[in-house]
């Protein structure tokens, strides 16, 4: 798993990387060190190869993640996102976390697994299937929306739930 090293806390390390040819290609403001790990994995993987990382989830909508999102969109397919929200993952580490499985080939879509809006229990309970995730599929182009990653349920799923509801 890649180390979490945000730009504001590790400017010298990220500055060293940005002086390399690889770093100049992918450097962006407000990035995290692990972004380079994903970029490098995409370069090193053979077609059909897979990688999976657990990371923070702020990059899904972060301004500094555009290069990363575009690189993923151009060369790979996010096969699965497991969104763990604020459930505790690592001792001493707060935040919103997710697991991403990426395949180096253009695919059809993404399986999104999310903890419920008000999750109860631990991340381990969801990851071991003791508690159920909310699951849905997103088409490949629907997951990439306005330079961001959209993990909200598809509209047709929401509309079908509304249609099944009791009329007032």
C-alpha cells in the first residue's frame, strides 16, 4: 500500500520527485505521494494487469487529482471502488478511506460498494461481509464526470426506488 504523504507536509520529498522526468509529467498542486504510485503502476502494468490500493478518498473530487483521474481514464478501468466513508481503517489515521481496484484496459464499468449513509460497526465487518454494502454498477463514462470520479448511484436506480414508493 502506498504511503500517505500530503503535499503540505512533505514538500521537500515531492519537490525531489517533481525534478525528475516522471515527476514533471504528473506533478500537480495539492497532490499526495501515492498519486505517483498509481501513475507508475499504470506505466509498469502489462495490458490486463491489475493493481489495488487503499487510499484516502478526498482525491475523488479534489482539484489536484485531475492528472491522476485523466491518466486512469485514458489507460485503465476502475473495476471496483469500496467506499468506507469515515470507518476506522488504520490506528492513528483519521479520514475517509476507500479501496480501488484498477485494471490496465478500457472496460465497461465499475462496481461501487459503499457503506450505508449511517454505517454501524467497523470497516472489518463490512469487508468480511458480516454487514452488507450498498452496491451498484456505474458505466465506464458515468464514473468519470467533469474531471472527477462520481460514485453516487445512477439516476435510474434512484428513480426506480422512487417509483416503488408509496404515492402521497
